[in-house]
C-alpha cells in the first residue's frame, strides 16, 4: 500500500483551474482499483491518496499522468508500507 502526499506548488487559483481534470484522473484510478481513498489536506495545501495492488514503477507513471503533475501544480511524496492490521469493519485489499 502507498500513501501519496501531494503538496501544492502553485496558487489555489491555478489548482482550482485544474481540479476537474484532476478529479477525472482520480475517478479513472478508483475505477481501475488502484486508488482506494483520496481527499484534500486540512489546511488545503495539498492532498492525500491511498493506492494499492500496484508496483511502484507503474504508480509513478500513473502519478506523472495526473494533470496536477503535468501542469507542475503539485509535488508528490510516495511512502510504501505493508498493512499488517486493519480495524474491524475495514475492507481494504491486503496483498498476500
């Protein structure tokens, strides 16, 4: 599993101009089963994405296709971790 920390590198006006395209990008990755959670940080200086079941190289290629990356509106910090516990009722895919 990966935690992707986006930090905006441009004004919120520029980020907002690309937001619809970014949300379409997110929707495609949710439909593909790669992203399992996403949302803005508070305060709104970036966002967080959780990704699963993908090799790092493929994830990097996906992130490079994000309109925020293509327009240089955000930088990405990717942290990989191995999920060993989930709270009762959580239904996240855990690799074997």
